[in-house]
C-alpha cells in the first residue's frame, strides 16, 4: 500500500513537472476517482489540489477544460476560485452553463455543482444566467436554481419564480 502511494506521488510530480495542459488535466482527473481508503483519498486529493493551485494561471486552461467535460467539480471549482478573481470565475462558469444548457441530461451533477458554486457569488450576471435552468430536465437542478434565485434580491428573478408558481407544472 505504501509503495502504491509513493507511485501515485511520483506520477503526480512527473505530471506537475511536465506542466502542459494535458499533464495538468491528468492531475485533475484524480478528482474523478474515489479510493477505498477515505483518509488516503482525501490526502491525495488535497495534495493534487495544492499542486494545481501552486501552478496559478498555468492551471486555468486545464481547469476550465475539466469543468467543461467532467462531473466531479468540487475541487477544480475551489482551485479556480483560489487562482482567479470572482468576476472571472463567474464569467467562466456562466459560459460553461450556457454550453451545457438546460436540455443536457447525461450528467446533471455538473450543472448542480456549477449552480451551487454560482450561488455563493455576488455577481449581477448570475440571475440572468440561471433563469433558463428553471426549466432544466433534472428536478434537483431546478430546485437548486430556485434556491439560488430566491436568495437574490432581483426583480427579474422574483417575477420568474412567481410565474413558475402560477403554472400547473
């Protein structure tokens, strides 16, 4: 087991040293795997997270690519937030949400993670970006969007939520 952990660390260091977008993306893929030992899993993910954050702007293209294509976004979203300012994070996440769209049904977890992360931000662009997802195919995503919009003091959000209450759906 110890040898396996050392191999994983060496592999991560080799990818980090390579520094290419592909190598950084490979590091990020560790977030899609859950090790059977929870303590080791958390330690390895923390190590990868720290490595990625240390790369600063060099990691951004790989993080954005990961966010566009993978479902397990907690650590990459946290890393992106650590590296760039909130307006840039919001801009990137809104762009990804628009690319995914409310009709995408394969992995609703991606949308859920994006909405949850946007919910923590105080940017006026968020309300408009979330409104189309009131009609999302996934009920959990719709509920998360309703929660995110209901906490904003925005007239358009209030009107959209009120309109939804009046429909039979």
